[in-house]
C-alpha cells in the first residue's frame, strides 16, 4: 500500500546538497573548424544564494591557475563563462547572457583535473575530464552536464553536444523543465522498507 506521496517542483533544481562551490556544466575543448572560439568553461551556481568567488582560484594543476577578481559573484542558479581567449570567444557568442572572464589557461582534451580553491585555501577537484571512455566521445569538442543536480565528476553525467553549445544558459539536455513536477512515492511492501519511487 502507498504510505507517502510528495510532489517537488522540478524547476527548483534541489537535487544537490553541496552548495558554496561552483558546478562546471559545460566544457568546450579542441573544437574543429577554421575559426574556433578557443577553450571555454561554463560555471553554474547550484544554490539559491549568490555565490561569491572573489579571490578564489580555478586551475588545471596544483600550481598556477586563475584567481577570480574581487566582485565575481554568480547569482542564484546563474552562470559564469570563462574563455581561454575572450577576444576570439566574444564575437562568436555576442549574445552571452552572463559575465565572461579570462580562463587564463587552455584545456587539455587528453585529460586533466579542474580544481577549485576557495578563499579558505581548501582545494577541491571539481572533475577530471578526458576524451576517452568512459567520458563521452565528441567530434564537436563540447560536452555538457545532463542535469545540474548530477555529480560533475562522474563521466556518466556528461554527454556530447553540437556546436555552438549553450554557454551562459541552461543546457538543452537538462530534461527537467520548470513547468513540470517530480512525484516521489514511498511504497510498501517493497524490496526494502522505506524505498521510494520517482515519477516525472
């Protein structure tokens, strides 16, 4: 028999428990073509409070990296884009709906960690992507997180997308729209007491 039913607005994007750290939601590296925009990252704030990145650092190695300028704040559920060559990137994405910063380094498609160091000095590896399985293979050089609530470090959370991607905006592959709900039901008997089932 059914013991509990609860509906959650899907647009609240409240699947993540970790806040205070950025989420990388789109990565562009090694794009083909005569005039590629250079490497870029899309960074997302998964929390419902502004995310202040002032003087924090993003890097692809223990040394070096780029320090976020003072005043770098991502609004709740908002985005920031970082490009390795902003001068090449901007003309190709003139309608970017968020701030653009210089990434300060290029992305190695053969694999490297992306690390975030907060103002407290704590370093956290956000993810370590590569162009080999189990990471998605891409001819376009762009991969996107399937949903902002998924683990960004898990290769199965990512999918290859076509150019030009969607820097600064929700990824088209994000399946849960703000107009729908997810219904959570607890069922008993079940293989294990207290299990839940999800319906979209």
